[in-house]
């Protein structure tokens, strides 16, 4: 195996390991799709999505296909905006090691990939 390939795969392994370690300190909490809060319009979009999907099935049209795509994107955005993501307390040494693995691995892949 060439040296270039070995360094590329070493960078890939470093990046994957760093991302997995980073995900171990990230917590996701309190997602509620059905509360009517400040920015949650999920129930309205869900009903609208179902209506447009039904219309698309009965009357296949480019307009309904476009509307279905836009409403699906809006629904995904609402879900992402309502998820609370936070990083738990960790030591600075562990955090720097995670960043070194992620960015060092990415740098190796970029350098050896070109």
C-alpha cells in the first residue's frame, strides 16, 4: 500500500474517532413537536403536508410536487429548530484532543487526497 493511501486512511480514522468522541459529549434534549410555542409551527405544517400529499396522489401535478417538496423542507427546518443541543461539561484537555483528532485527520485527508 502506498504511503499516500496509508496517511489518507489514518486521517479518516482520526476524523471519525474525533467526531465519535465529540458526539459522546453532546446531549440532545427536550424536543416537543406538538407544543404551540414561539417558533413551533410543526402541527400546522404536518397537516398541510398531509393535505398536499393527498392532493399529489389524486391529482399528480408539478405544482403539488413543488409544494410537497417545500413543505417537507419546512417541516425538517422546524424539527431542527426545536431540538435543543448542548455540550456537557468536559475537561479542556479532552476537548483539545477531540479538536486535534477532527482537524488533524481532516488536514491529513485533504493533504493526501489531492
